[in-house]
């Protein structure tokens, strides 16, 4: 079955409609008749377009759409996002909007969706960043945000001029170059932020320091996102961090952990940092480290890490993956990162 039957629209008390991980390609044209519908979950289905009547679902709270790559059940990625339905601004009960293609009209519509708690958009363009920031500033309940810039050399995401940062934000994923090569200065005010993932963001040490004192940060991932050669973690920094991922950072040649930093770090992932031939300085001070994962790293790095692992008095990881192949897969998009960290 590749089309959901029209008879579904006669289920007037239906509150949940889930076609996740199915091969359904088309939803009923009169989907808007389901006036009590609260959740429409079409993630990893074959739906590429939402019916125009979706904008009539005034009680809809959760709209999740993401088209799988192929009909092969085991090969859903890389998938594609779906365009927002017309009449999005009518869905004022919406709390979740995930994996939707952004455009100027839909970004402006977001300003009316003030109950939003989870928002993930792809294909953003700098031309309507101002409207986006205005909309986000009105979402006082927002706890989860994922933004992906449209690819291109001149595509830059400028988050600095936001009036009211989302103070309750817990999970943030940014994909694409950031203006001035920096995180926005207000990010250090996000005291509830637990997870941050940067991909292709081109930040440096100064942005790292903006994050150092965040009181709730547990998981930090930098993937193709760091331009400086040196990465230094000062004493006392990142005291709550438990997992750190540093992946595909082509300029990085030195990591230094100062005494007293990362006191709760339990997992460190290092991958595809091809200029990093020396092991991190001060790693023996990471007393809570239990799991060290290494993949796609230079031979010199792996050899030195093995040698130091055998020294008495040097930190011995509980689980190390020294010998993974050097052709590690490219990092996934923010969709898969968020799914792993629900």
C-alpha cells in the first residue's frame, strides 16, 4: 500500500496518525477533516508532500515529516526534508515541527506558533534570518532547536541579533557556517542547555570559551566545526560535560587539557583529525574517563596512544577503539544526532 486510504478521514475522533518507517507515499487529500488530530508522524515514510488541507488541523500539536532515501527498509538515509504545508500559521497548537524545509513564507508563519517546544528546520537562507530570529524569540517554551543552513560558500547563519534568546533551550544543533566564525554571545546565557552539536560551523577557541561555564552542558559535539590549530580546555572549564566528540577537524594539531577541566568527562571521541599526530596533553588528568573512541586518526597518533596506554601511571581507558579503519563514514546530519540523544 503506497497511499493511505481516504476512509481514514472518516475517523473523526482520531488523535494520532503514525506512518513512521512505512512505504506510504501519499496522504488523503482531505486530511484536514481530522479536526481532533494531535499528532501526524510521517518520519521515514515515502511522503514527499503534505496535502494542502493539513493547514486546517487546528488541534495538531506534533508534525514530524522526513522522507526516506529509498524503499529499502534498511537504507533510509540520506533522506530529504518535506516542505511545510500551506496555512502553517493556523496551527497555533503546534508544539513540535521537525525536519521541515524552510522558506520565507513558512519562517514568517512561525511567529504565530508560540507554543513551540521542538523545532528543526533545513535549507535556511540568510535572506530571512531576521524573520527566523523574531519567530524564535517569541517561542518561550522552546527546549529543542535544530537549524541547518542551505549549502553554499556565501551562506552564513547570523544568530547574534536575537531579541530574546530561548532561555529554556536544552538541545541545540547548528549546521552551516556561523557569522564572524563565532557562536552568538548570548549562548552563554543558556543555563538549561544540555546538548550542543555543531557541524560545518567554522568556530574557534573563543567560541569554545563561551561554552566553558555552561552549568548544564553534558554533551558537546564539534564535527567539521573548528578552524583553529590549538584547542585548550582551561582549568575549571566544562565541569558538567560527560561526552565530548571531536571529529573531522582538519586544522587541529594540538589538544591540551589543563588541570581541573572536564572533571566529569566519561566519554571522549576523536576521529578524522588528520593533523593531530600528538596525543592530547593532560589526558591523564581526566579521572572520570571510562570510554575512549578513536577512528580515522593518523598512524602516529594511534601508535603513541597505544604506547602511553601501556605506561604505569598513565590513564588506561576502559574501552578503546584504536584499530578502526581509517575510512570512517562522514558524520550524519543533525536528525540522526538528535535521535541518538533523545
